[in-house]
């Protein structure tokens, strides 16, 4: 028993063992990772929203939660009913536009030299055959929409009950801190608190940044007269959730559509627009939403994205950087000012 008592007294070793156990459990539940992450995101956003409303209007939290979810469901149903045909038509039009870009370069805008370069590139590549051969993959993705819809619905239900009974559930959960294995639940509570402070805030900040990028970019594209704004704005929003790399990735399809509409000058305009968006994100939004001390070098960010995508799949592109910030918080990594990294809450 002396060894066991020494283990319990060694807080650092004990917490690392608990963290390894939590990671192992999450690994066993990896098939449910999408539902867990969506539930966390929905719960986080609704909790912040309820706190924001209650600052100005003293309405009971359950009423705000119920009204929020009713409005959200009504908005989703209305959006699906109204925009599904529009998104489908614009997706088909955009796909034809891109295929025409490769099938008939003579219809493109631009100088003869640029057209000749594009023709030579197309003749040397088998891009069109690869696009046509990827229809089977597209069908597989379409077939998974139903499964993702079920996951989305279950996450919505779980987050609804979580936010609806947040107070009573918190009071009940505190009983575990006084249970027989209180040390275990205290360590779990420590990691959950740290996780919420780091992962949640970074993810929320990236969500707000993606929203800003989408609105700003869509307005510029509308001013430039670029078509298919609905499908492009949806693409920009989801790509903007990927730190650093999302801006670069979004430039490729935007350049193709822009060149087919206005030629080389539109590509230059789009590059300038992306540069401005990146500048605003890096030097205004990030310092405003998060402490500048939490900003990671681009090399570390890309490494986190690559490793995260390998481990978590598509979700890794969104959650890898927040997870890295979570581990930096646990390890107590210090910044240049010799202070421990401390992520500020966006909504206090």
C-alpha cells in the first residue's frame, strides 16, 4: 500500500496516467469521434450564447436554450428547403465551368501566351480523366450524407439536454469529487477544465475567424461579379476552419473560377484579397480573439495539421491546433516573456 500511497501523492505522475487512460478510452470510441466533437461544439456555442443573452436580459436559461434550438432547427429546415436546389444548380454549374476550363482552353480569357501554356499543360496531364474517374468516389461521399445526418441529429439532441440541464448536471457531477476514487475524478475534472479553457476557446476563435473570412470574401467576390457565390461561400467557410492551410487551399478553386470569369487580372485580384484576409486574420483578429502569446509558428501549425489529419482524419484539420494548445497548457510551455501560456476567454 505504501507504493500506492506514493503514487497518489505524486500528482504529476498520477495525472499523466489519468490522461493516458482518457486518451485510450477516446481511442476506443474513435468511431463516435464526429458525434463527440459536434456535441462539444454545439454545447460550447449554446452555452456562450446563453451567457451572452443573460448579461442583458434576465431570462431563465432553459427558456433561452429551448428557443435557441427551436430557431436553429427552423433555420436549418428553411435553409435546406430554400437553398438545396440553388446549391445543387450552382455546384453543377461550377463543376461544368471547371471541366470546360480543361476541355476547351480557347474559351478562356487572357493572352495567347497564357492560353498556349494552359493548352500544353492540359495535353501533358490526365486531369480530366482523373476527374471523370472520381465519380465513384463522389457517389460514396453522397451515400455517407445520410450517416452524417444521423450523427448531426444525435449531436444536436445530446447538446440540447446538456445545455438544458447544465446546472443540475453540474451539481450532480460534483458528487464524484467526493466519491471513493475522488482523486481520479479530480484529475478528470482538471483536464476537462483545462480542455474547455484551451480547446474550446481556440475552436471558438477559429469559428469566428472563419465567419469573418466568409463574409469578407463573399462580399468581395460579389463586387467582382463572380458567380456561384452560395457554393463558394460554403466552401470558404469550411476551409477557413482549417488554420493557415485553409486560406491557401481555398485560393486554388477560387483562382480557377476567377480566371474563367475575368482572366489573369481576376487571379491577381483574388491573390490580393486572400493576402488582405490573411493579414486581417493574423494581425487583427487573432490578437483580438486570443492572446498573441498563444500564436504558434507556421511550421508547428502545419506539423499539427499533418499529424492531426493522419490520426483523426478530416476532423484533424480542425481540432489538431486546439489539441496542441491543450498539451502546451498542460506542459506549462512558456512564451518569450517567460510567462506560462494562458489562453484568454473570448466571452467573459
